[in-house]
């Protein structure tokens, strides 16, 4: 393989990416125009230069599909290998006999993420070797032999991993993209494109059984008002339009291939504003090939030749094709089919470890004389002659071949190698029908730190630290704000590439799976030098530059809530890039983007920043913790998996993170680029989520002062506490579904209440809406049903603590609670702070709980300190005010029953707790009026007015009032905060 030694980078050319606030409109006079909003003056420059602004199209993601006909059950069985099979046990015994115990333990613990990491690392080494092997045939033979041995060992390693894994064997199904669009194809001559959404057709029992197709007419900026499907072919893996075929779309599916023929309404085209459009609501389906086997085809490749007379598609599970790396040709006119079976697999020194087989991609040359195919398993590229289906094989590649792009003269085919940063070309050396060709590396795009094109104000860089690293949460980058950092990282492995029909522009996208730090939302654009392109019979000169850097494209995001046309700043990654086959004004690039919503992930609060734990895990910061799959745990959208672990994992993770944050020279910090700077996200640029998926929620009544106050109000001083209260923590089972993260509005509930004692109940909005200052703990490691948690071990089962506001509808509750306790008066909403402060972080603030008289039963007794000194504050901001007014200050140490006692009592009957279960303390009140934890107590059942600032008073909460709860532990020169627990009351209208 030859290389182009003269490569000019984007930065060398003075080309820098646009800032994250921008979105790219297009190119005018070889300059890309980026704007911030609709008032940006660059819009006028773009339009004056002849640019056309196209809409951002939102694909519906909740389409109600009513399939009238009887749905065929097309579920397929699959053979699975697990360690529970007999052969699994035999192989395990063999390996344990042949290899050291440390190796076997490593194989058992090996995760798929480790294999991907090893593969990515190895690809960089192979990338150098596979160039050199073409230069020396003896070196090639030596390397081939060496890597054949390595390949055998890797196959043993991979097979061992499959055997030792308790999960299912990976199926031969391609991974879906992350956005709403799975596939897209532009019509050859009309301004119409076909879309296959990721949404599936469901059977009557809710199982996905296939995909459907939607059409979008760019001339009218509307979707065609119909959907199109063929359940016989199952899940659609590839689509392409037929040239010179009207409106015929070919689709390759998991169980077959078919042609969709679309018909304009009344069989005629419609003209609107001198633009030809059509209403393609009618269609017919013609099956080309239906597979009767149980296997699932994962080959999505399907293509027509240049004149639409020949259709080619891959199908890697087929009785007809037989060989999993073969394909089928169909003469469109005669309907004759021909299976092109590949000869026996050639040896590759870079075997593909993916569990897919068959053909990854194929593409006809523009003149229809050649076909290139990419093959799984051994990473082959094959060049075929369509005259007699003879071929030439190229197989020394370190990854899967992808993104074929022929030049208009059919003499050069650009392509990519998965996991690599090179743009490679297949150059034909002789005219047709010869298949002599050469593989040449054209250029490489290396990751680098780049300044941005400034647009708009620049905010300060992230700076400062705090030691609130006990606080954990799952968060996602917010779409409302960005800090305009001065530099961003661009580049990484190239994932997609497309060449425009004229051969003038080459666009590349970057891998969103392997680069979490680099800005993969950018597209890079090259100008193709026609005069420097390869000619048949000669190679590239040493001073020739084929690709000239031209600029970057920044994609948009969308508001996921209301205004679908508003450009937001999610920075989603591109999932498909393609040029319109014909466009009279130049080149029209069509890009589909991810849905624009970053997945929530685990983070740790550090001052006004968030430490992204998934980035730390990606760089193997926690690799020294035995048995801990950090990447899997910290890439989840909640903390449940981490909560399910124990102190054996929690403690070393906290220690490593502490070292990372406080020591600039720590080994952990050095493992990340820029000393870990990219792992920090500004808290104002993040959207917070519930820390865990809460399976169950229990609320206790553990404050003696609060219970006494409420008892005096309703039963009198002599009967304030019920006889059981001093003997056990009283609690009730709450509603987990209405636990809300801080910042969520609370709609005033409606229900039954009695206007006055003795009167008939009425229905209407709650008139006595109240807050309750509480804290709550999340259960960590659970217990089995029937096995109580001993109070001595209870602390090991508690993960961490949050602030909680247990909103209460006092009038509804007063009428309904006898005899079973709270119901509708509580279940309308419970707010918790987003950050979980781990119990280990609270160790320095342990204190004694109040003296308990009489002494509790033995299962509730503990000699250890069980209380925590946590200062709590509640403030209210009236709807017409901008300032909060403190109404109460309390402390967790006032709690009579401790966390450990609550958990021990909860499970004493054998009740099983699960990771992520939430347990509330009940309202926390002190002995003075200033420390009462609810409006019920502060106003003493509406007999007193409570000052809420701005000259206003309350007995209970009004619509528009915002309640904010905060908490902190004060150490010697430092403070551990809990974040904020905020909710605003909004009005509601009775439904009846």
C-alpha cells in the first residue's frame, strides 16, 4: 500500500471549527457560513451569495401504527452457548488444566468493552504494519505467519469469553443508530427521500416485528401522508432508489428483499409554485426474495447499477446463497436471479472479531462496469467485474472496509477502514475489463486541539474546585447553554464519508462511539483536486495533493419539548450523510443527526462543575479495582448498578476520585488528555435527572418533635403520640412513580375534603397545600426475601442521602387517612434533590441520636453513633417576588429514629429491599418554632401567619410559590453540600 506523503492539515490551512453556539448554513465561494440565531448577519451574506436555507426536518417518533391484517409471527429461534452447557463445563475444565489460574480468572472477568479497547489499540499498530507489508514480500510473509499465530490465540480468547459469559451469544444483527432515523435514501431525480425510522411495527403482544418507510417531499417540506411496510421482509437493513424507474424503492430486510412501487395520486404529478411535487400515497409491493430459514439476515447492502437494470443485495443467512459472504444479482427486466458465491475465505492477518458475517457494503461504479464489496470476518475488499463476475481481492486491512465512494470517471474509489483515521483509495491501473488496482492512503485526519471560530460572547473557562465529591448523580449536558470554550478537540477515527456527484467535495464524520472527548458533532470537508486525481496506469506523485482542507460543518440540535423549529445546542452526532444525486445549484448535502438528547450518565459534583465519570472510566482510571466494570456502570442512565455494589467498590472509587480532584500530578489525572480538563462539565450546562430508577418508596414518621406537634393539634397534648410510637419507627408505603427531581413543578392536587367538621365532602383543588422538610436514603446492596438486615450491617446497605420535600395536601389527607393512612394527600408529588451524598462522605459528621426511652427491642439497638449533623434550611419565594425568605432551619440530628433503625425495622419481617429503593425520614422538626419542618407546624394549623417576604404572609402555600430546601455539613475549613431541592406550585383546574 502506497502513501501520499504530502498532507496539509486543516489547522495548517488556517481552518478552525465553528464554536459550539453555531450551526452551519452552507458554503458560498468556498467559505462555510455559520450562524448563531435567526438574527445573525451572516444569513444575509449566505443568501446574497446564492445560498438556499432548507428546513430542519423533525421525524415523528410516536407514530400510532394500526396494522389491520393478521400479523404473522416471524420470531426466530437462536442457539445459545452458555457456561451451563456440558461443552461449556468441559472447556472450562480444559482451560483450568492448561493455563494458570490468573489467566482463567481474567477470562471470566473479561468484558466486551475490554475487547473493544484492545481492538482499538491494536488497530493503531496494525495501521502502520499493513502499509509496510506491501513494500517487502518477505516481510509480508513473516508478518502473516506471526499474526496467524496471534489470530489463533485471539480466537481462543474470544471463544473462552463466550463460554465463560453467562449472557447470550451475540446475534448477527447490526447495532441501531442512536437517532430517530435508521436509514435514508435520496431519489435520483426528484426532491424526495425515503426514511426508515428506528420506530418499529409491533405485534399484538407488543413485540417488534418490522420497520416501515416514510417519504419526505422537499419541494413541499412535508411528509407524504402514509407509511409503507412489508412484514414479510422483517426489519429493514438497507434501501435504495431505482434509477430510471419512476418511484421504485428496493429494500433489503432481515427475512427477504422486495420492491416498493409508489404511485402519484390520480397517476399524475402536481405543480405548485412552478415546483413539481407529487402525492405518493398509493403503493404496491413485489417480493424479490423471501428467506424461509430461521436465521436473521444482517446484510443491509443493496444497490442498483447505473441504469437500473441490475439489482444486487447481500443476504448472509440464505439457502439460495449458501455462503455467508456471497450476494445475489437480479435482472430487473427478466426477473432472473444469480447467486455470486465467494470462493473460500482468504487468510487475513487482521481478522475481524465482530460476530457478524456476510457483506458489509457494496457499490457499483458510475459506469456500471465495476462493483466493490466489503466483507466481515476477514476485512476483505473485493473488486468485481460485472461482465463476468471475476474479482480481485485486497485483504491486508486492520478493520472493516466501509463508506465506498466512486469518482465520477469510475477510476478511483475512496473508502475508510473502521477504527482508523485514514482516507484510502482504490486506484484502477488499467482500463476495463482489467482488475489491476492499487491501494493508496490519501490522507489522515489526526485528533488535535483546535481554537474555534468565535461567534458571540465568550464566557470564562471552567475553573475552581470544591470538595463536595461525596455527591453523585446522573446528569446530561444541557441544551440551553454552553460556556464557549476557547479550544475544542476535533478528529478521531473516521466513521462516515461521502463524495458529491460532481466529485468536487468530500465530507467526513467522526466516530461517536470511540471518542467521548472529541467533538464528533462536526463534519470536515475537503476539496477534491481533479487535476491531481489518479489516471489509469500511473500512481500519485510525491508532491501531489488530492484532498485540500476546505472547512467544517456544525450540525444543529432541536428543542425536545415544544418549539420544534428552534435551533438548540445539544450537538448531536451525524448518523447518515449523503448528497442529492442531482441538484441544479451545486451540491446539496443531506445529514441526519441523532435525536439531540445526550444520554444521562453518572457524574460527581465538585463546586460548580460536574466530573463525568464515564470519561474517567473510558480512560481506565478504575482499572485497578478488581471485578469492577467501571465503563458499563458509569455509562448507565442511573446509579442503580453502582448502588448494587458495596463498600469494596465504593471506597476505592471515592479514593481514586479524591486523588484525581485534589492532586494535579496524580497518575489518574495524567491518564486523561489535558490533565483531565475535558472530564469537567459546567453545572449550569447540565440537566439533572433522578439519581436512580426508584422501584419502591417508603416514608417514615421518625421525628419526635414533628409527631408530637401534629398529635397536639389533632388529639391534644395528653394524647399526642400513639402508644406504638416510642417502640418502632412508624412508616407507610409511598408512591414511587410520583417521586420527582428538583426543579419539577408541582400541580396543585384535587380531591375530596370536608369544608367543616360534620359537613358533606366536596371535590376541588387542595386548599391547604404544604411542604415537609425531610431527608431520604437510597438503598445500596439489597437483601433476599425472607432475610432481614441486621442493624449491625445496616450501614453497608445504605448508599447515600438526599434532601426530600414530601408535599402534602393537608385537607385531603385529613379526610382520607383513617384508617389506612396517607393516600391521595401524598401521592401527587414528592421532590428530591438530584445529588446523592454517599454515607461514607458523611462519616466525619456522625453524632448521637436523641436518648430513646423506653429502650427499643434488641433488633433496633446499636452501640454506634447513628445520627448525622446536617444543617437544613427551607425558604419560600412568593410568585410575585424574586427573593427567597427563610422560614425554617432544622437539623437531621434531631431525628429520633436513625437510618439504620428504619432499615432494620423495614426488613425485620423479611421484606426484600432493592438497589435504588428510597426511604424517607418523615418531617424533621426541632424543639423551637424556628426549626419546625412544615407550614402546618409553623402556622400551627393556620392559626398564625408565616412571613414569606415581600410583605406577604402565608398559612399554607399559594399558587406560584417556590419552595427551596438546602442542606450542608460543616467541617473544619470545608463544607459538604447536598444541592437544592426546589419545586414551584402551579394551579390546576378540577376535572369534574
